[in-house]
């Protein structure tokens, strides 16, 4: 199997060290700090560019097809990318760039073997599927990446680039494995004068991927930030480990949901937890589909309502440390106008708005407690990514149990919750760095609960006790109280906050400590120094 030699890899990675993290911002763009870039990004919005004007949107995406940027062999045309970069920079926004391989150049079908069958839903060429492991295809793609790197080196508007997504562009854009009936070269049409290809093997796929990664490291990473797909094999992952540890390379995936959809995708979320939540590098996450399940002409099933799916997907990304959260245009349209391209969504508009506003406040703050607008725990258990989704706050062991699909479907909270039995306590501990950073702030405690049944909920924090009455409206409600920062200390058991009820079981969604109304992150940073 082809491996990147240690000496060669070290030489390549030295080139990466000169690339600025988070997009290679230039002095032309005053909003080039990491703080200015973190937040929500619009994707798959088509001609509805007005969605980019939403106050919580930091930018969008540039998607071009290999067929369009190299219409003639060696004749590269990046003018459309340049024009779009200019528009993003003029708006003071940022964008990812991806050159996809759904459509390959027509001339390449005369250079490499191909099958008339579309071996993936991602293949959009009417001629069929190219033999990507053939030397002609492989070299053509590596040449394209080299040319793209030269373009980025001199691009006038590179300050608007958040990063380039690493695409393999083998079968379609993402797929590598070849169905068993097509692994033998006899199933492929070889153009006249072209050397037939070798049989496909897993090793051939790995060799191709390694060469593509090597070329991104050499040609693209020294010019701008590169986001690497976080489902890459351990062999490649290990070779690039130092660059992820130091933030020279970032991670991305296109399969974020309310939780991993199966054990096979847990590793992708865990990669974000290991690298992004800890602050080693940054992460960009694109959802698998919109909140209704639509993606690429397919609709996936959903086990909770659209506002709940949208909201909990955002919480999952925040929990995993994602700094750049990509949102389908269809979901943004619901927040902007109450309209979805295929569904009735007017009743959900405010729920989508509030979810996006919440995510925009917290994105990218998990590794900077002094700059975070708050800390929170969203209560759940889950199937694969076990436990609560939390952000600078943790729940200590208690007697609560998980609930699902609880409360009105029109509210965003109830996909998961936890029920605390009467007579028991839920106890929560703040991140120490966040707690210390509250000096000079006016923190507020927020508790989101299902107003079901009768009784009372008592909350203790900062040397004070607060109480609220349940009124049996069967609606999710949020109660808030000011806290005394000077008294916000841990109790003997290590908790900053405790809550419970002596006369009712209580259903809870979130406990949040916010810095307080009107407290900006900039002020919080200064106050913590």
C-alpha cells in the first residue's frame, strides 16, 4: 500500500505552517478574526441569496463542478469562483469553496475508462462513471488541484475564504467504493488508444485518497485553510495528526443530525469532540438533510417534528465544538418568512428563528470560557452519542430519566427531556474557567421546563433560592432569575446549581447561565483579564 513517507510528509506539512488558520484572511478584510467567522453559514440556497442577509448568517458557500472549471484539458477557469468571492467580501462575509465531482469534464471520458452505469446517486454525467483509480483520471484531478492552488495564491478576495473543503471527486464527489460487479476492468469501456485500467481494490481506493490528501496539503493548505472530511481512515488521519493538533488543518462532515444515525457515524462526531470541542482545531458541519429530511431528491424519515429536529441538530453541533454550522436554505427560509419549498411551515417560523439565534451566540465559544455568552446543559440520554448535550456546564449523577417526544410538537424543545422525580435533586456544575470569568458580569439563570401538572419547582444557586409554580398549561416555559456572581460557588458536592420539587415530578429541558442581558462578549473578555 502506498504510504506517505515520514520525511516527505514532514516537508509537505512545513508548507502548511505558513497558512493562516480559519481562511487565510488578508488585511483587505477587517472582519478576519476567528470571532468574526464563527457562526451560521447558509448552504444550498440557490438563487435565494437574500437569506445571506439574515442577521445571524456569517456567509455561504461556493460550489463549482469540475466540468465547469476545466472545460478543456488544462484550460482552467476559476472566474466564477473569483466573482463570488468578490461579492462575499463586499458584504463582509465569508465562504467555503468546494469543487465537486458530480459532473466530470467531458474530455476526460476520452482519456480514461468509464462505465455507462451511474455507480452512485452523486454521479450526474450522462456518459456514466469514470474509472477514478486509472492514472489518467488521477493525474487530471491532481493537476486541477495544483492549478486551483495557484489561483488561490494570487486571488484578490482570498480574505473572504473561510476554507476549502477537501473533496476526493472519485465516484461523484464523496464516494470511493466500487460495487462488486464493476471491480473487474472488463466491465469498463476503454477509449481507443487508452491503456486499460487495473482491477479495483480497497488498496487502490486508499492509494487514490492518499494522493489527493497529499496534494491538498502541498497545493491548497499553504494558501488557505483546508477542511478535511472527518471520516477518513485512521492511516491518513494519523499521518496528519500534528496538523490537526495545532489547528493547521480543520475538520468537516456533511452528516450532522440530532445525533449519529448509527454506530458507524459516531466516529465522525467523536472526531469533533476530540479536536474541536477541545480547541485544538476548528470544525465545519453540514447537516445530512434539512429539518424535514429533504436532500438531493430524497426524503429521510424523522422521529420528531421539524422545529425539534432543527434545534437539536444545532445543539449537537454546539456540543461537539463546531464553530461553523452550515444550514440548508430551506430551513433558513422558514426562519426568514415561514415558508418551506415543499412543506407548510408558517407555525414554525419563530421556533426556527430562536434556534438559529441561540446557535449563533454560542458557536465556536466552547474552548474559550471567558468569551462565551453563557453555559448550558440540554437534557437527554440518546442512542449513540450518549448523555446530555452540554456547553461549559455538566449535570452530576441524579435520579432523572429520559423522555422523548414530550410536549407540543410546535415547540422546539421536546425531542428529548429528562423527568426529575419529586423529592430528588438535579445538580449542575459550571466549567471553572467560565465561573471565574463572570466577575463583573450580571449573570442570569434560565430554566426551561414543561409546565405540566401542579406543584412547584425550587432552584438554588449563588446562595439564593428561587421558586415557580406549575400551572399545567402543557407548554414549554423558560423562567429566569438574576444571580449574584460573588456567591456563585460550588457546594460541598461540587455543584453550582441545584433544582427539584417536593410535590411534583418535573420535566426539564435546559439549564443555562447567561452573562446577562446586554453583556457583550467583548466586555466579558475584558472583564476576565
